[in-house]
C-alpha cells in the first residue's frame, strides 16, 4: 500500500532505490523517499523496520548497496559524514558522542571542522548562548556534560549541528530516554527550528509523536516504504495498518488487578542509600514485586529511578533497611551473587554500559555466564551448549538475529535490547 503526495516545491532530498543489507538481514529494500524544505518528516515503523539504517546512509555512516541520492535535484555521493556535513546534513544518534568530563563549549568546539589551534572559546560561548536562547534550549556553555540530564545532553547534540551550519537535522529515536516534560521541550525546539526553515527528519516508532510534531509521515515495514501521508490525512488505524499490515482491535481489555497469594519475589523494606555527592539518595523505600507482575516506576528523570535499580542489583549498598529476594535476605550480597540468583537488568544505554562492541552477540552473552559454560579448568567454553541454550531462549521470546554478528551500533539499534542480560534471567 502506498500513498503519494504532491508538493509544490521540489524535494530538497530524494532517495531512489536505496538498498542495504547486513549479514542475514535486508535492512532497506529499494526505498524511495522525498524530503521537502522546511518540514518535519517522521519516519515511522516498528523496531527493525529499517529507519535508522536509511538515515545513516543519508548521513554517510553507511554506504548503500544500490540506489541514488539526489540533493536539490542533482545526484550526490555521500560516502562519509564529512560529505553529509558539507551538504549541511547533520545527525543526532541514539547514543550521544559527548565527553562527560568536558564542558558543553569544549564538546561543541571539538565538533567544529574549522577549529583553530587555539580555539576562541569566548566566541564559541557566545554562539552557544545566542542559539540556545533563540531556539529555547536553555543550555549553559560552561556546564560540564557529566552534570547534564539526558534531555540537556540531547540539546547539546542539536547545538553541535546548528553551530556547524547544518540545515537538515536527522534525529534518531530522540525521545527514547526522555521524561514527558523533556519530550515536550524537545518538540518546542523542533517547532522553533522548523519556523526558521530547518528541515527535520524524525525517526520514531511512537505514533503519538508523529501526531504531535510531524508535517508528513513515511511508514516503513520490513525495510520497505508502506506509504507517505500528511499528518492531516493520518489517523491511528491507518498508521497501525501500514506499520503492521493488519488492523488491531478497537478495544484493549483492561487487566484486572491481581490478587497476590504468593510471597513477593522482591521486598524492599525501608531501604535508604547515601549518594556521597553522586546521584540521588533514596529515603525510606518500601516496594514489593510479586510473581508475574510488571511494575512501573514513574518519575521525572533524575529522581532516583536509576539508583533504585542499582540498589536492587547490589551496585549501591543499603545504608538502612533490608532487601529480600526470593524470600532470602540479600541486603549485603554482592552483584555476582544477586545476578546468579536470577536477577537481570537492561541498562538505559546498552552500547556503552553493558556490551563489548565488535565482539559477537554470543561472545557478549557468555561473558556474563562463564560460570555456566566454562570447561577444562577455565581453558575453554562449551560453545555448543551455550548456542543451544541461547537459541532456545530466543525461540521462547520471539527474537530473531544472528549470534555471530559483531555487536556494533547497528546491532544495538536494531535489536534494542541487551540480550546477554535478559538471557541471564531465563535460566
């Protein structure tokens, strides 16, 4: 199914027949896409639909196996991000490339192509303040990146592109780790940029976002374009049909509140932590999680959600109170013992916090499971048993990807999961 839209201005960018494959995966299958000046164009699709791969080709991070890119009607070769930057195309990736120990201004200075041997930091600070004020970003040049929230770091990434004179901004899943108020702030920034004539490509799998800010919506499924719609022409049913190839039921049954006849798997009884100047101190936390439950922890970013998870895992010690897992007191148990008892975790940024890039998926998995598969006094690994167990777990959870592909950014973006840690909970 495809819907065509006629625009009076010619496209700023046209992608024609873009095809890209990875081992065992056809990520983009002969994709055609037109992007017009001064619009917010959303690429909508479920995880693995090919959205990020397509935009990384436009940015020069990947090279297409086939197809052509037209810029203002003329064929162009974008072989690297430097080629894209020369065409005033910039991209904010899901995983930021900021140096935490540097200030905002220092991070932005490093991104400039014409950086002098002795940078004029006063001029860079002035540019940051002017652009930050103009587009409603409220960023202080002297602030250390390590002290910024995720939402503020994202604004720094956008400022990097603006100061480098990008006019076409690609944002890859920009709201995936933002709190609701940060999402609203981001959309206000994007609206201000659109009013100034910037063209924005927004990669997302959230329908609410495309209705909130997009002018046009292109839906991808299985590496193919299923249709392009004006926001005024789109509704939820139509987008769902294009995204999944079927319509979903109008009424979603409400899950009845479950009565607990079993003891809790996790019981935090009056626990407290000490921040020691880093993070948030938890105060008098009481929490019980029962078998078969999904428990949501809501709150504005930076109010203790991360510290709560770290406390459960044992990365932060209890200063007060007791922690029970599966009926046993594990208040002072170390992380390895808690992990082996059946607790797994998926961090907010798997690529930088939980995997070793360019080792294979299988190698990453075994790193947290060596006690199960180590053989011959530590001289070898039972790879056959490991592969059999992982494939069984993948079949159980409906995952489908190669275990022998190196873990690099595309693997993490495509699977959106740190499988090694989730596998640790499957037994």
